[in-house]
C-alpha cells in the first residue's frame, strides 16, 4: 500500500501543478461556452491561446518534475497518466474552437451552448476530483464526484438525439449536417476526456485506500 506522500513525492508541488492543470481545463471549457454563445469571438480566441500556452507549460513542468522526483514506477505511471489526461481536455477543446471559427457561418443557427455547458460543468467536477487528492484519498467523496461525471456524460449523450434528428431527418443541407456532427463529436470527446481523468483519480484512490 502506498501513501499519499509516496504518490506525490515530498512537498505539495505536484498537488499544485495538477490543480493548476485542472483549472486550465476548466478555463478552456468556460471559454468554449462563451465562444458558442457570444457574438464577439476575438477576445475568446485570445483567451484560448493564453490558456493553451499555460497548459502546455504545466504539462511539460509536471513531466520534468516527475522524472526528477519519482523513483517508484507505479507512482510515476499514475501521475503521468493524470498529466496526460488533463492535457487532452483543453487540447480537444482547442480543436473545437479552431474548427468552429472556420465553419461558423455555415452553422450559425446550430445550438452548441447546452452541450458546451455540460462540458464546463464536467471540468468543474474534474477540478474538485484533483483537489481531493490533496485531502487524503477518501473513497466516498471521490466516488460521488465520479458518479456526477458519469451523470453529466449521460446527459450530454441524451442531448445529442434532438439536434441529430433535426440535422439529418428534417434538414436538407448535407454539408451543414456533417460540419455540425464533427463539432458535436469533439464536444463529446472533450467530455469523455473529463471522464478519463475521473477514472484515473478513482483508480488511484482505490489502490491507496
């Protein structure tokens, strides 16, 4: 059995770095929701660029500190997995933003706001789960947070049925439907990345409780 101190090394630096990474993911999700609901996109895209730069720097710093600090292979794998999973959330969100900016004129009336809000709420749960690591690997609160993530994922899946029906059954613009589908799938993928982080945190808690 490994202690929390063993998992994260001496001091709190890995707690802080992982928490900052989770916050960056949340900021990206919040910016995405603003992107699909506000008319003025320029400030939002600038926010994306700044957040991604910070996330990349954090991921690199965690990897470097991981090599220099950890000596137990199991612990190193756990933290590396968390670092990688957290990094993929804003990376996927950035892909959505880039593609959305290119095709927005073709899909201006497609509503991405509700599903983007689900993603934002999922990143809030991710922030809470990463924060729980600092509090002593408690199974009950982490399991409740994991259940919330799964509920949000299910809610997002249900929300796809109506727009897909509108785009494919009632619509007559195949290209518009394909563009919207691609963006919906990126949102779904970003939510899945939040779930992946939750699964890793829950696995770490189970192994060390």
